[in-house]
C-alpha cells in the first residue's frame, strides 16, 4: 500500500539569497534517490517546501518496502569454479559464502558461453529496500548535495557532539502517511512536530496529523506559507494590490533577484506602504532605488513615466491589526540611508570630474597593467582611433573616455560600486559637459549583461568599444585568459559586448584592425605579448560569436561555413548566414558543396601554391572550356553582388555553375601528365574555389 511521504528539516534562518536553490536541490535529490531505490514511482509527484526556517519535501505514493528484484551475478569461469568431476572448487564455495549462499546452490548455477569463455552465473533475488533504510540514505544524499559554499559546526544538546550543516537543525519530521519513519540525522530523531511562525503561530509546536496535512496545518496553526513558489506568488499579488491602493498608475520596481531574496526572508508576507520626504527625490533615483533595495529590501514605487515616487513597499514578516508601528519603524530606518545618499551626492558635486583625474594615477588597475590613470590614456587612444574610422566626434569621444573612470573616486560610487558610470553621467551634466558626453560616460559600461541595452549615442558606442577592447587586449596580452568556469575579469561579457555593438550597430569596422589598434597601446608593458591578442583573443571572440549565433537558431553547419572564413566585419556575418541558408535550400546546393569539398582537397594536395590563372589556349577539353566560360559569365555578376553586400544574390548566381562543374569532373582529368596542362586545370579550379568561397566555405555544408 502506498502513502504520501513528508520530510522536513526545521533549522535556524537559512541564507535568503540561496533559499530557492537549497529547497529545489533538497527535494529533487531526496525524491530521485527514493525513485532509484524503488520506493517511489518514476513519475511520482514531488512538492518542494522552503521557508526561512525549513526545508521540506512531499513525495506521493511511497511504498513501505520496495519490490524484490531478480538479479543475475557473474561468479567465475567454469574451469575455475568446477573441477574435472563437476564438483565445486574451494574458490567457488568461498565466493558463494561471501554472497551468503551455501553449497546447495551449486546445482542451480547456470552456465553461459562456450569453451574457455563459459562462465558460472548465479540467479538470486535482491530483497526490496525498507522505507526507513531507503529514506535514511536519500536524506543523507540530499544533505550531502546541497549547494552550500560554507558549512558551520555546532554542538548538539549533549554538549559533546559536533555536527556540520549550513545552519543548526532543531527538528526532523518524517511521516509516511500518519506514521513516523524511524530515521535520524544531524543529531535529530524523526518525529511529527515542528515550529511555526516565531510570533504569529496559533500553536507551537505544530503537530502534524499526517503527511497530507503538512502545508495546511503550517498555514492554519503555524502561520507559515511553506512553499517557496506559493509565498513568492503571494508577495507579487500583495505588491500589485498595494501599488493599486497608492494609485496614480504607480508600480513596484521589477527585480526578480530581490523578489526571491525577500521570499527567503519571510514566512508569512504582509506588504505595507511606507513613505519618505519628497526632498530626497532631488537625489538621482538610481541612488535611492539601490539603497532601498540593497540595504532595506524594499520595493520602490515608480510612476507611470518610470520616475521614482516618495512611496515604497515593505514586505513584513508580521501582520498586526495596526501596522503603523511596522511602517513607522521602517520609515525611520530608511531615512538615514537616504540622507547619506543625499550627502554623498551634494559633496561629490563640489568637485568636477576633471579635478579627480590626477587621483586615478594612484589607483592600481592591475599589477602588470599599471594604474587606472594609465588605463584611461590607453582607452582614450583606442577611442580616438575608432572615432576617426567611424567619422564620430573625436573630441567628444576623447573627453568621455578621459572622464569615464573619474567617478570611481566619488563618495557615491565608493558607497555603491554598482553606480559607477551612472554617477559619472550625472556629474558630467552638472559640470555642463553636454548630453552627448554625459550619456557616453554613463553608457560606457554597457552592455553590462545579456539583454542589456547598448549605448545610446555614437560617442557612447565608441567609448564602450574602446573600454572593452582595452580590457580584453590587456588581459589576454598578459596571459589572463578565462579557463573553464573561471572568468574573474568578466572577459566573456566584454567580448559579447564588443560583438553586439559591432553587429547590432552594423559598424564598418574590421575586428583584426580593432585588436591590432588595442594591442598597440600596450607596447610599454613589459610582460605584454601582442601575439596573444591577434591569436587567442581573436579565437575567443569568434567562439563567443558562434555560441550566440547558435542561440539565435542558426545550425552548426551554417555557422561553421561562415566563420571558417573569419569575416572581419562582424556586422556582415548575419547577412552571410541568411545567404548560406537560402543557398542551402537550392536544388544545386548539395552537389556544389560536395564539388567544392573535392576541389579543396585537390588544391591541398597540389605541389606548391596554385595560382588562379588560366591560359585559355590550353583548354582543350570541351568540359573545361565550358567551365571557364561559365566562370567568365557568372563570376563577375556574383562579385558585383558581393561588393554591394548582397550575399544571397552572389551565392544564387553561382548556383548556375553546377552543370559545368559536374561535367568537368566527369570528363576532365585534373592531374594530367603534361605539367603545363595540369597547372592550367589547377588554376581553373582555384578560380572556381575562390569564387565559390567568398561568402562562406561551402564545403562545410557537405554532409
């Protein structure tokens, strides 16, 4: 008979940022172990519970004892286990005894195989796992696999024993239906009791009737919403209702990480509305939002235009009839934080960004790459070069690059490092440097993460490119190359940012030129190796690009065909991919791709460098003359389309070469005995190969 199983660890407050993952891992590992042991069906429903003071799981339809399993065990070769008379040898008897079987089993042994390979096999039945033993094993596995970076040691009640876990455990619940499963863990014996809400539980301890009453009893008797997802959804609902109560179209700041963290802080959420003095709104809203979110875990309210209001939402863990004390207490707590932000903002504006530049010479950027001041000069030089190539205001780009890091020395960024760049933009406007420079300073870190917006204006794009290229070139040049999951300087993010700006802004810039320009600014660095920029860094960027293109739905073959040519203008790559996809759909594509592969192999085997020159007077075979004529007719048209960037037309024009190419390979012997004739035919194939592979290496489309 099956019953639902409930397991709960009641602990001291768990890390809120990690609670969601802890709960999921605990429930998944425990349930999977029970399924593997045959105590639960593979499709058994699993319900996860995780609150600040508990990890729990309910597994449906768990049996008291797993089914017995027939097993066949390989013992030893017949020649070893049986003597010439067919009697068991001492080796066989010893093996059977080790398996808990006596000599009477010898007659029932099976023989498998023939001759010297004949082996003795023992059929037996493995008893099913008892629930208590299986749950003990599953629980230990779940504890062992929790994603805990650092455990704490604490003493048990006996004053002698020490156990280790993320937080001290005070109770263990294990119920199979209404029955307690006799297991023990971390010094706790399983029972049916737990603690409810610290302040609002109707009864404490909460005594569970059975596994099915867990969530309901915790809610009714313990004032706890045990399921993380349910509690999170309740907070979302209450936030929306509170915002509607404020009115005016206000909405809480959207922040999934904050929502998860707050869900990990409360067991019974109660959202109330707080307010601060409107005078604080003179401070940049990013500062106020950050301090409310990071320090107080509040949800700031924005108006319909996205501007911060002086009201905010508090997710409380208690729900008194009169919430004024809760609201007042939180308002008193947030006021000094906002006052600090206002003080920092006012103090910072007493000095211009330009006046802070000398201080960057005292800030170490990297022990091999010098100070932030030296770095700024490199970024300036790279930015000027990019601006010149794009026809962007070089003076504005130089000014923005020079001042982009100055806000690192401000009090506001010192308190809130997340605001670097953002505060620089505000201070640049205060210094009357104009919107173009201010926006470029604010945006030069963009894109900061996947899906982030790009810099708003061309000057910002130039400075952001220069900043990321300087970081990439510098780190690769001194051998700080990401390995595995380690990327301490966020070089993958920087590379993706460069790729996105080049492609999405369709910049007519060649990657090799950009990398060469960036590497050229490090000549004074002793340990810098420019070859690591032109080699490993270029490979790194193309690898990141390939990954991004796969996520966009392009096939591995399509990407491989295009990137094999290493197109230096990344803005062209998606146009090339579209052309390759259209070409692959043509009826001529497969044959031309196969022929292209064949041509490539022939040219690789040829002695010396093959020149793409053809002497028409040596074209004695009709098939080779026809191919030459087809090249003369269609290649100029394809080249013209290529020059205009119409890669689809270029490839589709060349599709007309299928018949003359097929005829050439059917009728013509490339490796003729006459050296002049052989060289001429190789030259013809080289012309064909060069024409066919300008957009992509088509041979890579061949299966």
